[in-house]
C-alpha cells in the first residue's frame, strides 16, 4: 500500500430533521459508511449535526440533550468502520452547555473540542444557550462513563501502521474562523496540518464568496488543508436559509466544493497532499519562526490525542480525489490572459529599469525565428514603447548558419520588419568554417564542437555589436532550457539581461499567442502565428533536402511538456522521483490523450517507459548542468519557480545525482498502476 503522502478527507452535508436525534444519527452513520467505502480517513459533519443547529430554546430541554447523547452512543455501537468522524452536538458539563465537535473512531469517543467564539449578534443568539470552551479549564471530562480529552487545545495525531504515515489535525467551529485570530492559527503552529470546521453558516447574498475567501486565506496563512462542513437541507427556515456547504482548500487552493441548495445529502471528497504542505512549511522560515515564537510565549499548552487508523487509500489502486495539472505553469481559462498580461508587464518594466540604469542607447538581441527569441523581441519593443523611445533602438540580429531553414529565416526578417526594429543580418557560416580550420575540426563531423562553435560565434557577434552601439545584449533563453542545461556555456547561456529566464517553455507559446491576439501590431500576427506552429529546434545541423527542420529539440532532450511537469514538482514541491512518476502516470499515460495540444488543454500521451526514461534524463541533467545556472545573468523572477543562484535555487555544481537516478531506476511498474 502506498499513499504517496496523501490523506483522503471528506466534508459531509447530511439531511437533518430539527431535534430528531435518531433520524440524524441514522443519516450520520450512513454517511460514515459511505465515506469508509471510499477509503476516507476523516469525515467531518456540520455544527450540532446530531440535533440540528436551529433548535433554539430546545437546547435548554433535558430530553433533547439526553437523546443527543443516546444517539451518539447508537452511532458508536453501530460504527464498524475505521474512518474517523467529527460530529457536532451539544454537551452539558457541570450545568454548562457547550457547542462541541466530538471525534469518534470505531466505537470510542477519542476527544471533544468545544467552540471558542460564541456569536451573539444579528441573527445569532448562541450565548443564550452555550458557553465558550475557554471557560472550561479541565483537560478531561467524564463522558458516557469514560474519561475523554476535552478542550480547545486538542490536536489529533493519526498514525497508520500500514504506511507508517502520520498526520495531525485540529478543529474549530464556525464563528471561530470569523474571529480576528482563529484558533486554527495556534493549532497549526503547534503541528496540525489539517483543520476541520464544523459550521452552521446561513446563506445570504454575497456571503458565500466572502466565506470562501476566508477559508482560502486561512488555509494559505496556516499552510494547511482546511475542511469545512456547514448544515443544509432540513434546518429550520423560519428566519434563515441554510444552503449546505462542503468546501475543501489546501494552502489557499480550492480542491473541491459541493453544490449548494440541494435537497439530498452530499459528501465532498478530497485527497490532501501532506507532502506538499510539509515542503511549504519547511521552506517558509517565517512559519518556522512563528512556531518558535509561539512556543516561547504560549499561555496554554496543547495536548496530542493519538489515533491508530489503518484507513489510507492505496493510490496505486484507486484514483485521486483531486485535480493534477499536467501543465502547472500554464493557468486555464480567463486566468491565462490575466497571467500573460502580468508576466509581460513584469518582463517589460524590469527591462525598462535596466535600460534606464545603464543609460543604454540600444538593446541588442539575436532573432532566430524561434519562440524564445520572438518573446524576448516582443518584450524589447514593448519596453521601448513604455519608455517612449523609438523601436529602432532595438537592434535585431539574425545570424543564419548551417542549419537555418527558410521558414525560420523568413519569419525572423518579417517579424523585425513588422515590429519596426533595426535589422542586421550576419551569416556565421564563413566565420565558423575559418574557426574549424583554426582548431582542426572536420566540418563534416556534426558533433558538439560543430554545434557549440556556432552558438558561441553568435554570442560573440551580439556582444561586439552591443559594444559598437553603446547597448547591451538581451538574453532569450527560457527556464526549461536552463533547468535542463540545454544551452551552450558562454554562448546562448550568456547575455547582459535575460528577460525569459523565469518563463518555462510550456508558457512561452501562450505568451507569444497572447501578444499576437492583443498586440497593436496587427500586421505581425500572421508571422507570430507561424512561429508558434514551428517545431522547436536550435537549428545547428542542416535540414533535409527540402529545407525542413530535422534537428528537433524534443526528440533529443525529451518533451518539454514532461520536463516542465518534472521541474515544477521537484523544485517547487520537493517531490521524490517516485511520486513525480506516479502523478505523471495519472495524467499522461492515458490512451485517450492524443497529440500535443500546444502545452495547454489535454496532455499528450506518453507510456510508462517513456515517462520513466525522461524523468531519469531530467534528474541527471538537472544536477549535471547546475554549473551553467551558478553564473546566470540577471533577469526577473515572474513565477513561483526560479533557478537563479541569487534567487530561489542555491545548489552546488558538483552535487551528486546518484540518489535521484537510483530512485528513478528502482521505479517498478507494478507499484504505480
């Protein structure tokens, strides 16, 4: 069994009958069994789910409180599952009534958490019936004949012997979330990775979106999974409406949400990535410092309640209840346009600052007719527009060589003309032939010397032109190439400022398309669209007899679609190769996937062996090519992944890749079905 660092949780919206505890208990046990059948570790129910939230002064009736306790005992007697359930009910202690979350496992109550903040404004009158949990100072109570942990300071620690997997969760109840400092802040700083919220939030216009923003922000602030359950159909509609809300967030991102205003019970499932949360907390030293600060100044101590549970989904045999993005650098829908505009603005304003700082008269860029140089050129011309300078201050240099095809050459010339930049054309063929003579290299041998000599000749030309014209060279290389080291050291690897250094290959095409669709340079659209459709190639070896590109980058180094997926999950999330392979198989190894969709939409199809092969290549190249990243030129960070040695990624150039490639080699197909 392998859970890959995930835990399956559920938020339930049961149908209720106000004050009918037996009916509500039967609904609760039915949902617990359904959740268990779906291999759920923890299921959360709404606030006061055994009685119903809208009982009003019936909470003062002894019969209701007795029946609530009887119904809980009935649930325990009939619970033959290993799923942990969190149930809401009123509990009387020392003649005080508390609004509580009762945590049960099998036939035992393992802990009880009372509500901290009791709302008593507008439509809420809870202080009429309930006391705050902070008024009760004992850590345990006698409940149903047994001593049970009780308090707002409980953290539940689940351990699964089968997978040796542990996770901690805390609980807050409804209004607790709406307070200036929710209890979940302290709970997460004391180790809770999950927060469950039992709620009874009524629905009024616009409140739902505000609530989701609260949950999103709290889950992000606490770097946790947040599972929210609020009551729905069956609650009294005498004065209020309860639409039912099952919402699950993970570190600010919505994982799943049930539909509101349904007449039937609902269960929303999600697999929370504890590995991801642990990595985020580990990297975010502010979170760690807050943990230390809290431990030094805390007034109350927190108690761990240990639960041994064997319920963990075997993800080699069951599908994940969460979306896995095959293109993690590429947002979808309307967000794509917004993101492209923001990225392009970061690139242009950053370049504008550098131009102004060095008082450059020109900026020089190599234009190949490929995607990366096209994006960089578009950034250059838009920057000149931003600075109210003439576009002729952008010097575009096309340098045809042995492998340049007519398509890329014509596109380079056409684009520069259409954008109105200064054009220079300098062939590198004669200079390279002379260089081959000088070093005694046979030009018929198309090896690494043959290829890299061309790249370095081009860089020398650009640097020298920049010296002539009182300018500097703008680099065109992208994040994916830098991660793989797919660049020639001290050639296209080098520039005075790299505007694409944080743009992954899967996003470059979308940025160029965004400019094509939104640019005032309408006459450049056809050229830009043809560049988008051109195969990715360094064009360092000759084409075929018809002048078509033979040297295709993805045939040599692997599909960028896969490599960007590997890059994000290894660098951003810290996943192991085994987990990355598992996730890649979930989305790429599907027969219904067909053909590359331009790094967007549905992913392409890659079989298991191909995924394993290119993952091994990625790990090896990422380590061995670090020396190129250790001396990168300046360039702006635009996304959550940067491999600048002055930014997010500091790694020794001679670090060994052995552990990573050994894990890749050990990946077994029968363990990752």
